[in-house]
C-alpha cells in the first residue's frame, strides 16, 4: 500500500513538471493571462485525470513520452472547465480547493479568456506532440479527447446541469449530467492511455468500461461528500448543490442507495481490471483509494 | 466585376451549407446549446475568413473537399470569439450585426458554454477531416489555426485589448492588439488555404503576408468605420470604442493617417498577389471590395 501511495505521488510530480513546461511562464503584453492560467492550473488539483491516463498507458505496457502532452492536455481541459463552471453566470463559486476561484482573483473577463486559452492550449499541446511523433494513434487519441470534451460529452453535461437548476430533475436527466459532465473526461483519460500505449482492442474496451464505472462512482461520491463532509475537509462550501437548487443522487435516491451504488460501481470497475493481472494493480488500488476519500 | 461578386456569393453559400452540416441540429437534453451555437453562427456573418481560406486554396490550384471542414472550423472559432467578446465582463455589447448578442438571448451561462462548444467543435471538425484524409498537411493546417487562435494569437490580442480599456495605450500596444486579435486569424485563413492546396513555400509565404496586410487593413478600417459610419449601416452601436475607453488607430494617429495607412496596406497586399497572376484575381478583387466597405 505504501508503495502505491508513493507511486501516485511520483506520477503527480511528473505531471506537475510537464504541466509547468507546457503552460508558458508569464511574458509580454498579455502576461496576466499566463498568471491566470497558471493560478488555476497549480491550485492544488489532484491530477486525477492525467494520473489515470498514465496508469492506463502503463497497464497496457506503453512506453515513451507521448503520454505526457496528452495527460497535460486533459488536465488543461479539466481546469478550463472548472474556471468557467465557477463563474457567476454558472455555479457562482468563490472558492475551490480552499483558494479563491479564478474570476475572484483576475475578474470575470480574464477568467473567461483564461479558460478559453487553456482549452486552446490543450489542442496546441496535443498537435505539437502529434507532429513530432507522426503517430496516427495520437490523432485517434486527440479525437477521443475532443469528443469527450465537447457537446456530446462534458459541455453537454454542463449545459443540462445549468438549465436544470431549480427545476424538477428525474434520474434519467441526472444520469445524463453525471455521465457527460464528469464521467466522459475520466473515461477518455483511460481510453487515451490505452490507445497511446498501443493496447489491444479488448484492453482499450476494458479500460474504457473501467473509466465509466470509476467516473460515475466518483461523481456520485461527490454528491455524497457534498452532504456529509465539512467545509474544512472539502476545501469549498458544503451543501452547494442544495444551495444552487441542484438535484443529486443523494437528493433523488437517498444517502444509503447512493453509497450502495458507489460500491457496486467500484466492484464493476475492479472486474474490468482482471485481464491486466499485476499490471492493473495500481489502477485497482487507485480506484479503491479514490472511493474511500473524504474530500 | 459582376462575376467576382457572384463568385463571392457562391462561396458564401457553399460555406453556409457546410456550416449547417457541421453544427448539429438541436436534439436531446442539451438541445438549447445547439440553438445557441446556431443562433450566432447564422446571424448574418460575412464569412470573410472561410472565403479567404477557400480563395487562397484556389489561388494555389488546390482541389478536393478538405478545405471545407477547415474553413468552417475557422468560422466557428471566429464566432466563439465574438460570443465571448460580447459578454458583459468583456465588451458588454447587446447587439451584433443588428441582432441581439448571444447572452442577451440565451443568458450569460449558456453564452459562455456556446462559445466553448464552438471552439471545441472547430477542433472536432478538423480532426475528423484529418482522420478521413490521413493527410499530414491537414495536421500542419490545424497547427496553424490552433496557434493563431491561442495565447500567441487571438486570445493574446483579446487579453491586451481587455486590460487596456480606460488606460493610456501607445501605438506599440495597439499594434499588438490589432496584429493578434484580428489579423492572426485572417492570416491563418490564407496560410491554411495555401497549405491545404499544396502551394509551394513561396506561395504559402506570399499568401501569409497578404493575410497580414489585409488583416491589419481590415482592423484599421474597423476603427475608421466606428467613427464615420452610422448605427444603421454598421448594424451595431457606433463609437463603441470611445464608449468603452478603447484606443484606436483613429484616436492615436488621426483619421487621415489611418485612411492613408489602410491604402498603403492595400497596396502591399496587392503586391503579394502578383505571383499568382490570374489565379490571384479573385483575392485581389476581394481585398479591394473589403477596403471600400462602409459597414
């Protein structure tokens, strides 16, 4: 167990090093935008998505550096989505991970542009990697990321989340929101890791399924923590879903059902890792580690 | 002359047809986002950037369909930038091209997401084209578009534009804003057309230079029209630059100097087209047509 935690820390450290390289240092007339991009990119994110991508890459025996620009690109997309999601016109959050949100520090206009810039930079970073490696797998990987981030994925989920506030929401709509807003990107992380690592189609499929179960479990767990955690532990105001009039798994199905559902998804996720034998052990540990989190 | 105008109308029509195909019809739980994306995409845009790309493609003798997804992707990027630029936290404009701006119709939250969705869809559209054609020129073309749209291009220009409001701005900063906020994308349109049309490096360079002159001329012309046009002609409030405390070429260098500068840039642009002989005639006409506009 100690070794896995150390491996996780190592992965996070490597990703932070690459992120620091891919997001330029502030310079020139527009230097404030680099500050804003870096502020949210280095505000204590857990690097869950890039770590998952890297772990899937290793689970299929991937080698080489191609994984890092893609892992960082996905983290940039995640960060841009948080910056825009926190805006007054969206979730209107003042704090994230215990720090002021981007627009509270830089103002709304620059927060919109910092998000735009991170989304664009994610693609620039992937394109440069594709050009230097001349790899069609990398083009396929970029396609997976682009689709999962767009209207048929993350943005679609954010839209339905936004328009559903203070409205009656049934379990189908909530499922759509969770599946798209959070799960799509997590699923893409696993699939892209498997593609770039040149996994077999069976391996790619298994990791994609694992990603689905983990992503949904992670999101339902978020709903649970929003109710049972404390502001100190969570680093942001608790009961924000209730405050924003948002339906959650807990509000629709109750706390016990939600906890049970997370357990079921975790079992399904574990099942998908069986074919990887010892190479899947880190992902297996990570999945359990994430499900036992209290923040 | 009549033929050129007809050719322009034909190009605009073809681009509109492809755009209509690439931006999905509203459907599903998130259907409002498709409405919002389509609202601004079909709000009377002149299609200047895709028309320029198509014309550069033809000037170097390009053949095939690959140009259309790229032309539409650039238009999507242009449209997303307008939606975000019009937001209250940015230029705070209620009207564009005589119609209500996106956030006035759909609200700020959805306007942010509609912009995000169009930027993402631009990349999805290019990636699908690259995958179906397996063309490395197309990867290069996507790189040019991504760079011109990012922090070293359009977004950088928007940032400096935003932070310079109500502040003393010298001609160097204004030049940076114009070069990046508007010109970078116009220049990319020409360069990408030349790359996808498999032009020689001399042809690509000439069209890139042409794009620079045209883009700068177009932006300075915008500054001029903001002062001398009427709201009816322009389709948006005039003197918005003055209202927003924005320095312009006209405010820094005067109206006469600005008009002379546009003429000089137009001459420089024309000069770059000489190597294309009769194949450059449409671009030559288009350049003059744009410089004589009053709206």
